[in-house]
């Protein structure tokens, strides 16, 4: 009985684990990652599950959380990543930022505005299927 309980306890301990991404890449089946768990335990080909409508290829060295279904290290997924992708924008409660390590930022602000910026003063491109951009309200162009 004790051996059975020990086996169950060990499986439960293996369900969730912090890890570091060695590499992530876009594959036919989605984003795949190679990770290193505590104790230098390496796993490759883990699917990176992301929120619907949001996709990224996390940078090598990103911190992550891996889930292993039933505690089996043969069936794992990466469910969250946090990388050193640049400075996280200053946010107020409820605000949302989409940003990259290359310096681009889209900020959904508490006042209802949307702020898009680049770190190098590069172009912000809005591209529609028809090639038209419609502005309702005042358009101010600054140089």
C-alpha cells in the first residue's frame, strides 16, 4: 500500500514544473519548445499553448511553466512564459500591453486610447485588405 501511495505522490509531484526554454520554434503543429527543468532534466518538442488570438515564439532563456498530464514526462506542454523581452511598459491596473524585445509596443490604456510606438522611431504600419485606412474623428500628423 505504501509503495502505491509513493508512486501516486511522485506522479503528482511531476505534474507542474518551472523550466527555462532552450529553444522555441514554429512547427506545423504549432509552437514547439525544448526546455530544461530543475535538476537539468531536458525535454524537447513540448507544445507551447497560448491564448486564442495571441501567438509568439518565446526567446531562448525565457522562464516557463510546464505541465505534464498525469505526471508523465512523456506528455508535456508549456503553458506560460516570461522572458527578458525588454522593458515592460509602465501599466496602470487594467491596462494591457503587447510588446517585444525589439522595442515595439501597443498599449491599451485605461482612458480608452491605444498607443503604438517603436523604440527607434520606425514606421507604424496599418495595412488593410483594401489598402484604405479610415479615420473617424480628428487626425493629427506630427513630425
